[in-house]
């Protein structure tokens, strides 16, 4: 007798959604497609030589450690190194504040597993990171959103949204995914003050913070939260901070981390033990070998140079090629910019035609957990060469001009 599986799945699976970006990437695997769709780092800046040397050294000198099970919290020397890195940005932590995760996506999932009950409200900006929406939908979250502009989350709208009693606020203050916007200092202060007033924690997701191409560094939300408590330690703070090596070393490592008060780390450790016991030991030991003597700072300098050139190529191409009525953000760093078309345009329809012209992007509606964004799109500039960017934006502009003339 054949098993009928549909009625056996847990109710939470009804809320699970496939990643729109992952589905789109299946359509753009042909080598002649210029893709601005994925949030992919440029493979030409991967430190392949350094990893080759590190893998050999680790296997020869520490193979029995690197190939063995490890602690759930993560490889101690790597956690200590991450604490050192974060302290450079004013975040005073120790290894006890740090949990290594299998990529930032697992960190988001563990937050959902640890904090979210069905029906809990999560406050985000609109648009927001698609991976967070996907992770927390599965746990029954209801989203409350505040609008954004070219400076990110409009914090003047937070007071009203916080009255819904969200479990936490989720924000990407630096070079946001998908919009590329950066939250100014005054808005960060307002966010911290309001969160403190309402007693609502903040989850600060910062995968791109080290990839700044212009402008001055702005203190992390975590740092500002510490300042109002007159401490430089997050032991008693109101912020959970996330970051990753995916954008500075390589995404295939699947190495990210959570910085939080120890009681939060302890509970997330229990959540992680039920998922994968621990992040791959070999990956952690090799990554530590690569970065332990200061290589990361040197490598980030190279990434900034390459990605800045690609960002500038995309901005210049948009200015040269796009018809009137199309506007876009000017990211100070990160991997993305955000384009907005006239209200009557649906970028999902444009995507279908763009694929025929061998160019791809992500329609913006997927980044709005409460609906909207049908006339927006996310464009990635880190993956393609400057020549591909110029050609791809030319193709995309030709498609968009057809739609605007039709309307």
C-alpha cells in the first residue's frame, strides 16, 4: 500500500516557502546569462592559495583534531579570534558570548527555534532579508513592518509598530540586503532608545559591515546599546549581533557567528545540538589557520577595491542606460543596490522577458513579508565583472524601456 505523505507532514511545513532566489538561480545557470540575481561574492577574490596551504598544514599538524567531533559552541581559538575582530569595532565580548553557526542562515533558524512561538510578531523593515522571512515563517511568525527610504528603516515609524508587542526587531543597518541602504547614526540611536523604552530586543544582522567603499564607519547598533548602559560588554545588552565569513573569506565554508549574552548563547547551543551537534570542525580549524596572523584585514582591502569598481560600473551603467522613471539606491558598501520602477510596472513580468535577453535579477516583492514591492528589483554587483555589468545593464534597460513605453 502506498503511503499518503501529505497528511503526515507537520503543520509548520504549510508555512515553509522555497527561497525565491534559489529558484531563480536554477533559471540562470546557462553560461551566457549575466546574473545580478544571487548574493554571490566574486569567485575571483576567493583566497584559494591561502586555503590550500592551510588545509595541508592543518591535516599534517592537527588532522586528528580537525577531523574529530567538536564542541557545539565552536572551535575555541576561532571564537577568541572573532572576539578580537569584533572588539576592533567597539563590541567588547569574550568567547563566552560567541556561538559559531553553519552560516548566517542557521543563525536565523536557531533564533526562530529559540525565540518564536506561533503567532509571535517580528518587526522588520520593508523590504528585508528574504532568508529571515523564510526561516521564521516556519516557526509561525507574524511580521510587522516599518517602511524604508534611501537611509534604511524609517525609525520615526517605529513607535507605532512597537505597540504591536513584537518578540524582537530585526535590522540590517549596514548596506542592507536587499536595498543596499545604510542606517544613519541618528536613526540607530533612535532605534536603540525605542527598543529600550519598549523592552524589545534587537537582532542586528551585519554580514557586510566590513565591506565599506565610501563614507565613515558608523558604530554598530550593539555598540550604541552598550553606550546607553555605560558598558562596553554585551553581557547584559539588548542586542543579538550576527556576522559571517561568507562575504570576506568564502560562502562555501558555512561559517558565521552569533554574539549575545551568555544566557542567550546557552539556549541557542541547545537548539543547535538538536540540529547538527556542531559546525564542521575542519572548516573552523582551517579558517582559523588562514586568518590567525592578520590575513583577513589584508584580504578585505582587496575585496573592497574589486567590489567598489563593480559597484561604480553598475551605477554608471544605470545612469547611462536606464529610462526616465527608474531610480536606484547608491550603496556605500555591500553587494547590492535596489531599483524602483514606476508604480504600474510589475518586475516579475520584466524578469520573464529579461531572461530571454540573458540577464537576471530578483523581483522585489519577495522581500516584503506583508506584501508590496511589485515594482522593485534587487541587483547584485559583486559577482559579475565590470564588462559583464555594463553589458547586462544595457540588456536590462532595453527590456525595461519596452515596458515603460507600453504603459
